[in-house]
C-alpha cells in the first residue's frame, strides 16, 4: 500500500467461538452514533456498498495480483483467499479485497478480523484512502497492516498534501507495534479520527496516537489481503484472511469544519490547478482554477473566470454525517454581472438552500445559517455562469455544527511551508517506549541534505547504550544517528554503521529528567545543544548526511525489520549490525527534523534565514 488530550481506553469482550462474537462499543462517554454496519450477512457481498479490489500490485517489495474470485461472503464473514496459482501460464501470488463505494469522515472505525498468519507473504490490512471522486486522494490511514508470520502491526498515517520540493511526503506517522491475537486468532482493531488527530486501538487498548490538526477529508475504507509481499512461503498456501464486520460511528464536532479542502490548500503545487482536490468539476472545466496568492486564508483560493463565456459547477458530496442543523459559510469576492454566482446545499433531506455571491472587490463572508440534515448526507455546490472577463473567487468554505457558547474553538494552524520541520511528532503528548520492539519509521527524505537538524525532548527510564533516533545505512559514508551511552553521554554519529565519525557530548541525560537535545550538522561541522546551550562542536568531518537509501527509525532501531519502499518487512540479513544497543526505554516529545541547519536557543529552535 501507499499506504491530544487525555483519551479514555475502552474494554472489549470477545467470545472464543466466533459464531457468538459480541458487538464491541466505541470509546465510552464520547457520544458516538453507529451510522454504518457491515456484518457480511448471508452469502453475497453487498455490491451497493462495496466493489472488488482487482488488478496487479507490484513494487515496494510486493509482487501480487488481486482477483475478484478470491473474495466471497460465507458463514456471515468476508473471506479473502491467498493463493499461489497459475494464471495464463505463469505462477502468480493472488489475493484480493473490497473497497467502500462511499466515503467516511471524522469518526470511530472498527473492524473484527482474523488475518492469515501461517506463512510469510500475505499482507492483511484495514485501512482508508482515496475516493470514487477523481482527484480525492488526501491521506492514507492504516488501522493495521500485518505481514503474515510477522508479529508487528503497522498503524500508519500518510498524507499527500505537500510542496513539490518534498518529492514525497515524509510519512507523518508510522508506528510499528507488537500485538497479540485473541486465543482463537481474531483481532479487534480500531481507530478514532478527530479534528486533532488519530488514536489507534488494538483489542481495545490505545497503542498509538498521531497528532494532526485538520486532517479533514472523506475517504473510502478498504479491507484487503495482498499476496506476494517479500518472500512468499508458497507451501503454506492457499490460506485466507477473514473479516467479521466493519462499523463506522460518527459524532458532532461543533465549531469544526467537516467539509474537505474548503480552503483549497490541498493542491499545493503538485496537483493541477484545474482540478481542485476533493471537488468534482463539471461544465466549462477550464474556467475553474486553484490560484496561489491574495487568498482569504493561507495561500490558495478558488477562482472562476474565462476569456469566453462559461458555465460551471464544482461540487462535493458528504455521506454518513450526523443529522442536525449545520451552518454553511464562505469568503467570497466577485466582479459581479454573472447570470448566476451561488453557493448552495442540497440532497440533505430538505429543500435546497443557497447564498448568492454579489459584486465586491474585497473578501466578504456569506452565510447560510440553517441547513437541516435529515438523511446523513449533503451536497455542496458552487455554481457560476458568466460572460468573458467576469470572475468570482471563493475561499475558506466551512460546513459545521455551530459551536456552543462556552466552547473555545482553536484557530486553525497554517498549512506546512518550506523551511518548517520536514517531520515532527509528539508535539502535545510524548511517545513512550518500554524497551520492546515498538518503533516509528520516517521517510528517506527526512534529515536528508547537506545540512540537517534533529531536535527532541528525551526522558530516559534507564542509563544504557540506546539509540532513540537514527537514519543510518549499514554501509557508505552518509547517514546519521543520535545515540545514548550508559554513562549519560550522547553520540551524534555522522555517516554509516561501517564508516562514520562520532561526536561525543558528555553528561547529557539523567534518568527520569527531561532534556531537550538539538543536533545540527552543516558542511562538515557537527554541533550538539542541550537545553539550548552548545556543549559540543566538532569540525573537519568528512562523512555526510545526504543518504537516500535508509529509512529513519525512532525507538527500537535493531536489525529485525526494515523498510522496502513504504512497506515494513522482516530483515532477511543474518548480520546484527546493532548488537551492542538495547531498545530505547523512556519517552520522546517535541520531535522535529529539518533538512537544513537551525539556530538552537534555550528551550526553542528557530530557523536560520537563508
């Protein structure tokens, strides 16, 4: 696959006999309502709700083929079979899956499944990505990815909103968590997506959290079992992954926008400006464009204009949303004179409502104060028809339940820009490590450059030889790592495992006490700052940090697992290149990695102006 606040865990009871599995509940006291329940009743897949995942899946460590005939409903379960079989005279690793025909937004997602685990090569997953609407791939959330016979479950967040300069987005969150099945092999997995981020649950326990403001998009849900991931133990096939149910619960988020890309920031400079992400364009398509500059909010706005007459509509459809009264607002300006220039809502179980956009050269707010949704869905349309030279602009479209009088809704943060950290984690809540095989991955373009900066706050639970963070290959002359020593010192390593320079800083950390560490490498000079003070500087380093082969690791950095492309696989190497290091035990917070040098000051990190 391409694939904050205090949270209340919930308890789930599962019967050992799957025919009597009881329904689990979402987290208590959070006000969730069940809006979608697929329990795979009967002997036929409900193709009104799902379509089959078919076709080849190759690259990034996978060589498989998805077939419709590998997917069927029987005994009130979804069966996805994995086979090694001859197709058109050639052996293929076949699997399959299903994809929802509707999109789902903020809410609680839960799936009960029994992934195939008998032999290597099958990759079972419960995840969310993309849409039937063209140009609507905004993020990927992997509630779990499990490679058969490998006892790690990946809880991932990717997203595809980034400047072209980043090439690919640096995997905002990839947590690899040791897990256990129930005694009968069933696995209850869930995630909760809110305006503040994502909480991942395994068998009712919180196992990871991804802080991410405004991850606002409606995307499809996938239940899949790919075959051909890494080395396939064909003698263990055929096999199958089973899915007992998928359920989606929603709740109200007063004061928070539920309309994806209402501020038109998602295109950045990587998606054609004629195709606004999340929106469907009909009519005179080239009259619509996403334009950078002079926006009402952030950097981008939508402009409708043409040198000839035009008639166009851009629209979104939201499904499985809570019923009740919503407020629809937008910031607009216009030349005026159009036959029609209008923001409207329909398809929500009541009469269509709209607000006209009139001539005004400055940004002006328009409001539709009451949209009473009665059928858990809504269509939002922007309609314009005009003559050559007539124009209108729209930005910051919001569909929300009105905030309560006592509620304080935070002002949305600006979208990430160049010069900011290319990767950050645990800004509001620390990531805790207990010394097991839990780790986080970050992408190869993080900490990649002639200059890098790695900043984090560390609280160690023991003094030991540990590597809390690294992006270092086995060979070559380029890479980096930040290591702890059992005497309380720190090593900022530049280069590979085989060829490196170690920059040693003494008396850096004490057990149980938080310490802010900032390590900077810039053109052969390494600097280590502790709590904002420079304590070590070393020049003349001949190794580099511009490695593009190794993914980064946070927490456990042993050699048991590695990343092939964006897929985590067991490392087939028999050489343990890190046998003197123990898995990190403690907490990491305020993790920020830059692809440039920064200026470290006491308790803060500021970007050097270039």
